[in-house]
C-alpha cells in the first residue's frame, strides 16, 4: 500500500500509481529473452558494406540533404560520471600498499606526463602540497597524486562527467570530449545556413559546468570552422526513474521508510530524444572521440551513414505517397515488398497469404515509422551489444541491437550465436524521426516495453532489485526501421579507463 507521503513523492516525480504497479509486475514476472533468427553479418546480408561507387553516391546524397532546409541535430548522452573510468585508481587509493603494484597502476604513473590533464594535475598538487608531481613521485607519494586527481580538493575527476575531463593535447591547448563533439558537429552536421545544432543530455548537478565550458569555447570553434552553434541541454526526466524492489518484489524502502527510486538507465533518454525538433539526429557516446589528426574516418563514415539513411527515407516516402494515392499496380506492390524485405531488412513469413488490403496496411506500417542506420564494427572483444536478426512481437523478423542480458545464454545454440557474432554496436547511429508528411513521430509508441532488464544491487547492506528501462538503442528503438552498415574500427575509440587515454589514438 502506498502512503500519503509515497503519493506526494510520485506526484513530485511525475510518476503514476499505474506505472508503479507495472514496474512491480515486471519484478514479479521478469523479462522474456528475445527469440533470435541469426546473428547479423555481412555474409547473411544483415550488415551492408558499401563499395566505392556506393560510398560516393551516399556521400553526395548527404551533401545534397544538408543543403536543404531540414534540421540536423547531434545528440550526445553526456550525463554519466567518470567514476568507472577511475575504478582502478580508486582501488589504489584504498589499497593497503602505497606504491604502484598492478600493471595498470604502474602504467598510469610511468606515463603520467602523457595525460592531457597533466598540467592541471601538477598545478593542483602544487596548490595543495607545495610540491610538483615530479617531486611527489621521487618521494613515492603516489596516493597524494591520485587524491589530487580524483577528489574535490584537487581536480575532482572522480566525480565529474567524462564530457568535462581533458582528453586530448594539442599544440595550442587541450580539449575535452565536449569540445571534440563540437568540432565533429562542425565537420558533418552543419546545415544549409551553417548552423550546427548539438544537444547534450547532462546530470542536473553538472549542467552549470557544461554551460560554462560551452560559453567559454563556442566562439573559438565558430571562428575556426566558419559556423554558428546552437547548443542545448536536457536532463533525464524524474518521471523515468524506476522503483527499486526488495527480494520479495515489494517496494524497497530505505532506513527512513521512504520509497527508493533509481535512474532508469540510458533507455530513459528516449524521452529526451522524443522532445527534440529535428529531421535527422546523429547519436554517439560522449567518450568516443579522437584528436583532429584521426577524425577523417569518423567524418566520412558519419556522412556515409547519413547518406544511406536519407536515401532509404526518400524511397520510403515515395512509396507511402504512392500508397496514399491508391493508384498502384501489382508490380509496384512487389517493388515495395522487396524494398521492405531487402533494404529495410524486415521480413514476414506469411506475406504471400495476405489479401491486398491487408498487405497495404502492413507495408504502410513498416514504411511509416522512425528509421535508423547504425554503424557496426568488426568484433574485437570489446563489451557492448551485438547486431542480430530477431523476431518482433508482430511475428516479423528484423535487425535489432541486443545486449547479452536479452539472450538466453543457457541455450547452447543462442550462446554460440552471440559468441560467434562478427560485429558489435559502437553506438554510432543516424536517425530520422519525422514522417513523410513532416510530422514528428511519437517515439514512445515504438518502444518494446518487454525488453527491460533487472539487476541486483544493495542499499545500506540490504539487497534490492533495480529495473532498467529498455535500452536507448535496444528495446527503445525496437519498432524502428533499422539498417546496419559496416564502419571501420578506426571510428571506435572509447575511453573506458583512464589508461585508455594513453592509447596511440588519444595521444
């Protein structure tokens, strides 16, 4: 039973009692595994590889589209804290030894001068100890250096979001991931008027810091690239928080008896994406950036993905207008069927048994929905979702990005399918979110709510269950037209640990 205080909390967050009931039901029932058809690959035609002629065609298509009056937005999820990036260094701070012992720790200190944040860290050490890093190293004061990096008396990198950390060093200064995304936007997402729209999702406590950094840097990059920025921010909505449950699937209450809510995962950002006014949206993670000398492939393949998208969208719109007119031949219907099956990768086994009226309804449904083209890189053992051909609730088979949690790993066949996947998802998407009449889709209508995930956590020593919403590029985009295109590994350079910044790609 919900108390009066519970109901006040729900109202404040914008969460209904019905949502609470649905979430508790999810804890009781769990989530079904997805039914797989195959791992998507180049060989089984699930992943498209553009040849040289096709690349030129798609790049030209994007250049032409950019020269129209459509609105293009670059959408960057940037709310995540960098705490996991420094997991090893937090462990070192709490260890019962004072000198670097693990390979990770030794590498960090051996190459500490190579980090872009070195000068700032050195200044923090000087301010707090009166000694520079070299002096502290010579005195084996390793933990003093790390505490100045991670804690609030120093740089506070352990609590800041990745977007605000200094990643790359240049002859004329250093750049944060936020700045690298601004530069990327100038290189592939500038519209006809030269305006570059970039939207960052941020945490409430860091929004002011993001705004301050943008204000201090925008003019510099506008001048350098001859463009104008429109930078906007949003926060994960409190209404997307999910209720925690105890091990008996009842609402979890903290030591004060209050309901515990947790962020719903990146799937909550489908609400932020839905609020955007845009025709085309680029999505990429905040930490997947490289210095200018390596941006060539990133820019080329972002344009390529966008070119594939607008080419497919144009054809889908033509077919929808044809169906609207009501004057089409049997041959034209066959063309549309082939387009849905071969280009949009969506198949229905009983399509030959459909009467014409039902066939047209089916084709309209599959043509008139949000569309995304996703870059896929060859699998090199990095964690992340994979591309699959999966069955949908309506019985069709289409391309989906799945996490291991959505696959029954106890089934040897499914486990082998996941492990033999040739490609994985680097979170490299270009999306079309308006219909053929120029109206915005309601993206929330295209979420598969049965693709959430339950994880096990604890609070003050008490075990709890946490509910994650369908992932942004997983179940939240389940009912989108989805196409996979192979992109080179050079376009994927995430920074998951601080030592990743020592990789050649980030130096």
